[in-house]
C-alpha cells in the first residue's frame, strides 16, 4: 500500500512539475500547452547581430483578462486595476492600494530586468545585449494584452502576454518588427504564487523568443 501511494505521489509531482515548466493551461494538471507564436511583421533583423539595444517598455491601451479565476473578459488595464484595487480594499482597506502600486512598479522594474537578463544571456556569444541605457538601437516592447494567470494551491494557470517588439535605429526607422503572442510565464512548483513572479517569467520567455527569432537571420 505504501509503495502504491508513493508511486502515485511521484506521478502527481511529475505532472505538476511538467505543467509549471511548460506552461500548461487549465491548472497544474491541465493538458493544453501554451505555445508562444512569433510573427515577423516587417523588416530584416540581420543587422542586429552584436548590437546593444535600449529597451523601452510600453503598456498603452493594454487589455487585461478581467479578474476572476482565469481567462475572463478582456477589459482596459486601467479598469482592471481600479476593479481589483476596489475589491481588495473592500476586504482590507489600504491593501488594494498597495497591490496597485506594486502592479505599476513591477512594470517599471521587475519585468524589464527579467527581459534584459535573459536577452543578455542569449546574446553573450555574439556580443548582443539589452540595456536601459543609451544604445544605437532601440527595442520598444509594447504589451497589448495581459492574462495575469492565477495560483490557488492545487490549481494554477500561467500568465500570458502579447507583445509587439519593434527595433528602430537612431532616426526612428524600423529595422524589424515582430508580434509575439501567447507568451507564457509560470515558475516551477510553488514559485509563482505572486502575479509578478508569473509575469516576470513571461518577459523572460519573451526575451528568449525574440532573440531566437532575430538570430535565425544571422
């Protein structure tokens, strides 16, 4: 009996680990895998090899899945923030304001850092890197859709982002523009209880996908 239980527990743990690693939807034991889609909209990235890029993150007119247990109606980010802040404040005054402040701070600090670290890691061999400082090339990352995902103990879904990634030169001319959709973010095991952790994973995945896409032309 003990051996049977142990085997069953090990199987469940493996399924949960696979879910966390590969971004399965529908919870920890879901079967639908979220796969990022990469589309070149215009331009040619061949000249980006070995270049430093200044990263600019924008969220203008972004839509967010309405706060509920996963994948709700898409609403403007501003409405999402106001609604969730009010709901949290109703339960514990002031906590919703703290949540809203963290949501905005993560967009400025957490997500850019996650992206830059992974991009730099990917570009190490070619000398390509991402930075928030001045550079010859600007990479504007415009997030137009966010699914924050959720974590409720035995069940969870990944964060998902859709992002337009535009490389421009100093004159503002477009070098290459990509749309990356369904980009998932989910950490191993219980590492993504916090929304910011899931979203950071999504931006790390974004860096990986965009670098893979541009380096195919080198």
